[in-house]
């Protein structure tokens, strides 16, 4: 069994905050890190579930696409509805 050192007083970093609530249809934002796409897509889903509970008539929708115009694969998130 691995041994782990318990540390106290180490601050937990704040999670990334995406601007979903400020976006209008057609707005988008850019993400450069490929590892972040899974986190971003999960955040989109969580936001949509939360928004639907708070505003049942809301039909906000988002899409995430790969951007291949640079050396590094990046992503962009759009509000589409």
C-alpha cells in the first residue's frame, strides 16, 4: 500500500470559471490547452443542467469545436442558442 504524506494548510486552487452566464448567442471563447477540452465539455453540461433547474424556460445551448489553425490543437466554445 502506498504511503502518502498528509499536508495541512495547503490552499485549494479555485476552479476555472467559464463565462457561460455572460454569453449571448454567437459569442465564443478560446481555450488553448487540449487537456482542458474534457473539463470544458463537462463544465458546459453542468452549466446547462444548473441553468435548466434555475430557469426552466431557458434553452441555452453551447458547442465546443477543435481549432486546427495553429501548431497547438486548441478549442473554442460558442453559445449557439
